């Protein structure tokens, strides 16, 4: 029987009786010194490398690598592009070797030399082989590293320069959230969110740097292959790139002159100067690396926020409002209806008008337009069917038939589009509508309307105004962001659980401080689309008024509470009261 020895963590066996020995140690236990061992911990080989070289037959190569890597149990990402290859792959050592052997048979990749590290677990979830326009997105076609790139400086040489205090500028080409985890002491951080923003960051650098020695660096070197030539194109005279990036510097020089750890784009998040995985996590909301203190912070909610991106609700509201106002400003400049265009408006025939001549049906749907005008429009072909064939004035309509009224190309009248956003959440957008600005399309307005501007600013979402407001009235308009929320809010308006209050300034001083008007208002439009007081056939209407201030100039400021919602209700009631 093999001898075993009790130990705090379990049982210790003599080394000679164990297989897969990884580490040996001696313990002075009762009965003598006994050698023991720890069984080998499975090691995953991680490789990362890139090469800029002209490549062809990428579609076929992608299929081959995808199937081979899957069969070999490898995981990670391989990017293939006409400009080269970029890969991050992990798995057992033998399959990794087979992958490298295959890649080195490709012209231009013969001396592919990856950076290698070990981890206790697989850092990737799946194997992806993708075709890309660029192996590192930059967006400047004139930069072609396979043809020319900046000179490189070896990590040991850079360390020697830094030890000597040589005059140079260290430039970090990585994204801001990567820099947060660690960087070279005194390095310039361009403050970019993506590498595509690097050209803009270069334009912001002081002109004096063009005469100095620039040593740029990134994680593994690939970004500097493009950043260096670009800076040379911009007039920087002495640009060097750290060969192999931070990871090779760690391999050869350790932590000298580097503060912190290095961000990596896999489940490890970060590695220290000894290339060991750190305890960092990454915030999936802002991509910031999180240390132990960040993870203990109450503002850290996995998958939602972290101390770096957390915003209080008032802060988030201000950001939402500012973004929506900016979108509305862009949508209204220039006004979308300022250029002539042919407007097309559908007309659906109600069932009650089935069989009538087209002119008679249109006169009943739009009583504010007389029959002679409709006949003239039909005569010039402005009413067409779904087949785009013009319909004559005596065309017999059918219930549900949809006709299109075509309006000659014309620009719309100018409006005031200085729309303010008061509130926004997942259900509502509340805006301050200026005047004149129609809410809905109609008459001469289709594109220069609040609804159309909101559609442009909120695309692809289509917000819905849940109540009306006259074109010449300024005030609050509530939009629902979805049909579901619109239906819910409409029910509240219909039930009278939502109140609307208006401020009104009129000519004259009323005798009473409080008064009301219950004059009925016509249910449909009369001349030129307006409404009128109609005590006989009008709809019940009620408005309550309260005087706020009688002005010295002979005007009065009222507070008006419309208990019903008729078109032009407040204006008509005040005019009716004199």
C-alpha cells in the first residue's frame, strides 16, 4: 500500500506514486522528509499575431480554417483580409502547432511568429474565421503597411532609452478604456474611443511634436503599423513603433517604466507585466476594465453599469434630452419642406359613399372644398388610383377604395422648428412646440410638421402624438414611443384622467376673475377648414378660465382649462365671450 500523509488540505502522496507530475516539494512531516507533488494543471496555449501581406483566395481559405480549427478544438478569432491576417486563438499546444504550420505555407506568412502565453482555462467561447476589408479598421486607404510602415524599435532598446532619460514622446494609440488599465509612464493619451478616430486625434496634437521623436505603442503592434505611416503622411518626421507592442515589452523587459496592466481582448481582460491573468472584469456597457475596487463599488451592476459609466437618473435624462434636441436640430436644418416636391395624399372612401360619383364623394369627405374645385382637380389628372391611372370626376367609387391626390411640386411655408425637449424615457418623449408649427400633416403642410420632424429625429422608431395642439399655439406635446404606449395614454385622455392647462393672453380686461364658457362648437370644418360656434348642432364643449394678471397695456393673462378637446376650442370660446 502506498504511504499517504494527512495534510491540512487533504492527503499527500509520495512523488514516486504520482503520475503527471508538475511541481515537486519536500515536507518535513513526522517520520521524515517526504517528497510530494502537485498534479499537472491543464494549460491552454494562447497565440496572437498579425501579418500585413497581400492575400488571395480568402473565401476558400476561410472555409478550410473554420473546419480545421473546429476539428482541432481551437477557439478564438481569425481575421482574413486582402491586406493580411490577424488572429487570436487558444487551445492545446499540438493543434496550435498544426494551425501555424498551415498558415506558414501561405505566401507572405512563411515566418509568422506569434506571441504565446499560457492560461488555466480557455479564454474564448467559440471559433470564428471572418473576412474583412481591413484586419484592423482604420479607414485611410492610402495607408498600406504591406508596402510601407514606420521603423520599429525593439523593446530592450526602448527600455534603455527610457533608463537613460532620452528625449522622446511616448504615444499610446489604444482606445481610452484600454489606457485606463495601464500605460507607459508619461505617455500621451489621445483620448480616442475607436482606432478610426485616431486621424482626428493626430490633428489635435501640438504642431511642435512634428519635430520630436515619437515612439508609439499598442497592445501587440498592429495598430502602430497603420498609425505610424499615417503620422508620417501628416508631417511627423521621426516616428518609431514599439516592435511587438506592450506584450512583447512585458516578455522582454517586465514592468520597467510601465504603470498598471495591459488590456487584452479576451475573457482575461488584462495581463500583468509577467503576462499573468489579472482579476479585472470588463464593463459590457462602456468596455472599461474594472479592478477589485471597481467591482465592489455599488454603481457596478454586471452588464448594466460601472463606476466609470454610471449616471444618476437626472444625468441620464439630461443626456437623453440633449441628444434628442440635437437630432431635431439636424432634422430641421434645412427644413425638409423647403425644397419643392410632389406631395401625394391618400383618400379612403367610406362605406357610406359606395357608388357615388368621385366628385360627390370627395365633397362629402372634404366639405371645406367645393365640388367645382374637386372637378377641376380631376380634370387635370390629380386623382389617381392604385394603378396610377387618373380617375374622372364621374368615376363611381367603391367602399374602401383608396385614391391618391397628387399635389404639384411646391415648397411648404416656413415654420418655427426650434423644438425643445422637456422629458424622455422608454415610453414618452415630451416636447415644447413652438409656433407656427403644425403637429400633423394637412393642408399646405406635410414635411414641415412636428410629426414629420419627430419621425426623422427618432428613426427607425415612429413616435405618436397622443393629443392635438393648434399650429399657432405654443406648448407641451406628448409623444408615445410605441403603439402600445400610445393606446395606453389615449385611454387616459379619453377617461379625463389627464388634465391640460393653457396660458392665454388676450385683448381686454374681463369683469370677473373666474368664468366659464359652454358654447357648442361645430363637429366638422366650415369655410377654409375652420370651426365655429354652433349652438344648435354643435358638440358639447366646456372651458374654464381664471385671470392671472391684468396688464397695463390693456391685455389679460388667463389660465384656461378645456374640459373637452374640440379644435380651436379656447380661441372660439374667448371670441364668443367678446
